[in-house]
C-alpha cells in the first residue's frame, strides 16, 4: 500500500516585482511565474505528479496590511 501525499505550495510576491496585482491585473507576474515553475517541476517528477496540491499565495500582503485579510 503506497502513501498518498498532499503537497503544500507556497508562493509569494517578490520584493523586486513592482507588478503587485493592483489595478487591471488579478495577480502579479511573480506569483504566476512561481506557480508555473513549481507545477512544471511536480508534473515532471512521476513520484510527485499524482499528489494532491494545495496552493497558498501571498500576493502583496504584509504585516502592516494583513489585518483586513483575516
């Protein structure tokens, strides 16, 4: 019997990325690129590709503006 794993994916806004997702875009380029790279990595590894994935994204929230998110 093989174990089933749930992979937690945490992606966050890069400090160098000025495209913070405010305005006309739903999310920053940094978040989208990290999502693509991580999922590509998981898809290319058969031992991980079948695992359930849970994504957590921090697209511009900091300790100073986090209170409104809770």
